[in-house]
C-alpha cells in the first residue's frame, strides 16, 4: 500500500508507544521510515527497535529546539529527497499538572503542555510541507479529554482541544498542496505518557465496561488506522478527528 513512500515518525519512546505500533503498520505497508527521539536516553531504545527495519533513519529531535527540527528535516531531505507522510505522536505536560484541579494549572505548565503537545504539530507540518512535493498525509494523536472533562487529564485536555483545532486550520491551509491533515482520537492505552495521568487505571476499566466493543483499544488498531490515513484509500479525508476507541465516544446513558 505504501511501496516507494517515505515517512517520518515523531514519538517512539519504547515498544509500547503508539508511534511504534504505527511504525510497524507503516513498515509492513512498504514505507521507508525516519524516526525521531527526544534526548540521548531514548536513542538506544529507538535504535534497537528499528535495527531490523531496512533503511530506517534515526534522528534526535526535541521539538522545543527549533535547530533540531531544522536539522531533522535537512537530513530527511538529504536521505529521502521527499516525504509522503508524517506521524506526530508526541505530548507532554508536567506531572503535577495532571493531578488535582485544572484550576491550579501554572502558567509554566500550561505553556509547556501547549507548546509540546499542540504547537509542535504546526511546527513540524511547516517543515514537512516543502518536502511533500507529491501531496502528503499528516496524522496526529488526540484523546476524548479534548471535548469532555476527563478527571485528571486537565491541561492536556486543553492542549488536545488546541491540537484538534490546529488539525482543521492546517488541513485548510495545506489542502491546495494535496496535503491531508487528520487526528486519531485513541482510547486509553498503557504507555509511558499515559502512566503520567493520575486516573489511568480507573479510566481504562471504565472505558472497557462502557465501550460498545467491551474492551480497550490496542495500539496496533491505532497504527492500522494511521496506515489507512496515509494510504491512497483515505485520499478524500482531511481535517477530521477519527475515533479509534472501541466506540466509547458514541455512548450516552
Ligand atoms: P509515549 O510512548 O510516552 O509517547 C510520547 C512521546 O512524546 C514520547 O516519545 C516522548 O518522548 C515524546 N515527547 C515528549 N516531549 C517531547 C519533545 N519536547 N520533543 C519531542 N518529543 C517529545 O506515549 P503514547 O501514549 O504513545 O503517546 C503518543 C501520543 O498519543 C500522544 O500525543 C498522546 O497524548 C496520544 N494519546 C495517547 C493515549 C493513551 O492512552 N496512551 C490516548 C490518546 C492519545 P519522552 O519520553 O522523551 O518524553
């Protein structure tokens, strides 16, 4: 489905990362991939995960450092010559902002969460656009806490609301270049970042009981949806938030 296509994936921290499940789906789809990691401590993880992926490129990129973003896309240009898709699977908020009341969010925590989790989508999309000479697909990861209050999700819910709005504005800006921008709203999955949310255990139990499919979603199901969104099968879809949550979001009482 993605033979002779080139993609970049932001956000593999370890084998549980949604970005890693997505990478596996895209790799099986035939794409050649570049991976970015944040900070030296993750380098070894990402290198060992990707060692058997033919032609994988592994690059450092902390999105709070513009020079690292610039260097990342310069290397991708050198190695790949162009890009067909980009997966944005990064988010961060200081742990203390993910407990207690949203009311107490500090200015610093708010700005950090919004910068890393929402602004970075526009930042990397802008850098990717000149390389997407034959059109492209950009996919980001969001969560239901963007639209409804989820206890403990706090400032991350506000950041995800900004991220979802960014998807729509970016889709409008980039549509004329045939670049599509979409978000996947995933149900809760046990990952490193998710463990920072204070009520994760309760959230997962509640989701599994209430969702029509009576279970939690698997990271690979999110990855498969990203594969679809990056493929020609999704050529008419842009600016959307697509739920991969076992149907949880449709339920009322
Ligand atoms: P994860 O494995 O911990 O991935 C989060 C990634 O964001 C990590 O690789 C992390 O690197 C990276 N990151 C944080 N700050 C960064 C920065 N300044 N520059 C570059 N990268 C940075 O967790 P995940 O659950 O797969 O999260 C992926 C995405 O899915 C996030 O947007 C998350 O909000 C979203 N999502 C998750 C769930 C869930 O339940 N797990 C549900 C819906 C949506 P470090 O480890 O170095 O910080």
